């Protein structure tokens, strides 16, 4: 693959996550901005912008690291489990969704109703399902389970630090950039042009044949 294309791919992912984090902060933490609107303080307001943009960029970096890990795990799973790898992925998806409900609910000590955690897991599954369906339309049907596996399992694993923080604000500020970046990466990967370089011998042979044709002409 052309290195420039790969760098451009991750560069777009990086800034997409930063922008997603910044936009999400307007709705999740509006008081951070309103505090410096009256009286209007340009420098403090700019500092808040930079903070939430940096937060989104950080989560984008986490997403890209997770994506590299997914590519490695997927390849290793294919080598180890062979044809059973899709079944293993489905099992891991179910296991992670259960953990997403059970452990956060247990951590709250019953203070938060369990249906909220069921709703979060259902939304995560719905988003992953939708992205996986779009992925299959652009590629093939066998891409559905790997795409769903990445969106559910890896997004949840990347989200764990946010779930461990007291309060829900930063958990949402983290998961939104993660979902945006992961969606972009999994839906864009198959569109990247893979270019195979010809061996030097083949290139030299091709050049000689072109020169011979030119002389004959």
C-alpha cells in the first residue's frame, strides 16, 4: 500500500475524532462554555475549545491503536480458529455485551436501574449492526461478523477507562469520538487502494519491451 495513503487515512481519522469530541462537548458540557460567555472571555473560551478538541484527539488516538490491534487479532484468529473464527467472534460479542450490562450495574450498587445499562448495550449493538450492514453492502456478506465484532468488542474495550470514571459526562465524551473513528476506519479500509509493486526484474523486462517496440516503430 502507498504509505502516503495510509498516513492520510489515519490523519483524517485523528481529526475526525477531535471534531467529534469538540461537537459532543457542546451538548454534554455546555456549562463549560456558558461560564465564559457572560462576561465574555475570549482566552478562557478558547482554552475550553482547545481542551475538548484535545480530548477528542486523544480518544481518536485510542481508536486508531484499537484498530491496529483489531487487524492483528483478526488475522491471528483466522490462523488459529480457521473456519470457527466467526463463531468465536459471535461468542465474544455476546460476552462483551453481557459485561457491558452486568459489571457497570454491579459497580453502581443498584443505585442506577439495570434497564439503563441494557439500553446502552442495545444501542451499542444497534450501531454495530448498522455499520456492519453498510460494510457488507460495500464488500461482501462475510464481512458482517468481523465488522460487528470490531464495532462492539473493540469499541467497548477502548471505552473501559471512560466507564471507570465517576459520572457519565466523560464516558459519553469518550464513546462518541470512539464510535465516529471506528465507524470511519472500518467503512473506509476496503476503499483504500492497495498497489502491488512489480519486482525489479519485471520492471526491467517491461522497460526493455517498451524500448524494443519504440525502435520497431
